C-alpha cells in the first residue's frame, strides 16, 4: 500500500533540501538537471533518468531520501545520490558504458551502480553501505557471502581501472 503524502514542509525547507541535493550531486560529479520532489516515490528515495544528452539527464530526489538519511540504520543522502550517479556512469562514462550498455541485467546494473557509488563516496561508512548493498544483491541471486565478496572485489578493481 502506498504511503500517504509526506507531512508538509515550508518553502524554505524545500529550497534547503533542493540546495543540499544539488551540492551533493555536483560534488560527486552528476551532470544534468537535479530536482527535489516532496512526495513519496516508492523508489528508495532517488531516481536517475537518462536524457537524450548528458545535459538532459535528470536526478530526482524524493522526501524518503531525507527520511532514510535521518535514520542511522539506513543509507545516507550522500550514498543514495552516489548510487544514482553510479547509474549515470554506467550509461555515460566513455570507458564503462560500451562494456555495459545492453550487456547486463537489471540486477547486475544495480550491483555495478552500487560499486561505482561506493567509489564516489568520501565516507567509509557510505562506501561500506553501498558495497554491502551489492553483496546482498549478489547473495539474493545465489552467491555465497565469500564468493560475492570475491566477485565484487574483482569488479571493484576492474571499475577502478576504467575510471
């Protein structure tokens, strides 16, 4: 069942959220349009939308990203945005996109976006959270924890070399 509308916030609070999202996204290299929507998305808090050009790409951050950020047991806003930047790199980076586009499943794309996002995070806690997200995704597809760790370490090295 979808969540009801979030509690209202002031126009100044919405601007502050938008400004924070833009600052974080630009710091980690997001290119394109950035918006904050004070609604529940049911998407985890943010979405990357590929445009016809990189300048037309869109990062939309929703209010649940701020709710998750406020919970120490959840992903930080920085980790959420870094994961979406990872999606952008998968389709836009000149050395990564040709190796990935049309060649990986949706689950694999999520894993790679999490790894790329982890590489972009300055916080070790955020890096670990996104790496952990990738491990859980691999384990949900039948990998043992040890094998998932090994595969992700190999992918990390490969992506690092491509960046």
